[in-house]
């Protein structure tokens, strides 16, 4: 069954007029979807690839990805590592430190270092340790290459 609104929503002149007169009410209704369908999505440009042979990463600057020299470099003399924050690399203080009191390790996730639970949490219920390979901590079988029974 075709409604009068459906018939009118095909005419772009009427759609434009109604959308300006009844902008708030009209854009929430059926005509809004017809208007959206009539306007094509913007063209997306293909991403440029790093100039280094065999690398398929997106370029950041100078025709290269971060790994191959693109992006900002550390401001410390004779250091060519990519800058993390404050213009310096992680070796020269460009990363954040662990939020745990008296800990000077670099934070990994959620503001905490690996030792204080900064990695991905263990998938075992009621375990607050950091997971290793396989999604579990060492106590629940994570990081092992052999299969063994796990006590939960």
C-alpha cells in the first residue's frame, strides 16, 4: 500500500522543501530515509601504502608508515625511534608510568604496568590476574604450549 507521503518522497524538490519547513519533524520520518537513500555516500579515497617493499601499512608522513620512518621522531639527539608523547620515545620518557604507588614501570593498559594488572584480564571467572597466550593467566593454563587440565 502506497501512502501519499511515499509518493511525495520520490520527488526531491518536495523533499527539500518539506525538510526546510518541517526540519525537526520531517527528518525523523519516512522521508528522511528516502532522502538519505537518494543522496549517494561520499567517495572514499583509497589509503596510500608505505613505500617500503613488502609493507602494506598506511603511510603517516614522508611516504612511510611509522615503522619505516614516517611520523614524528624522538627529539633526543641520535635517537630515531618514533615519538610517543611529549615529542620523545618511550625510552626517553614518552610513555606513562604505572599508577600503582612507588612503581616506575611503563603502563601497558588502564594506567597500570604488566605486574599490576595492566594487560588483558584472565578469562577465568573471579580471577584478577593478567592473561597470557590463550586468554588465561599462568595459573589457569595461559602461555603453555601443551594442553593440561586446569583446575577452576
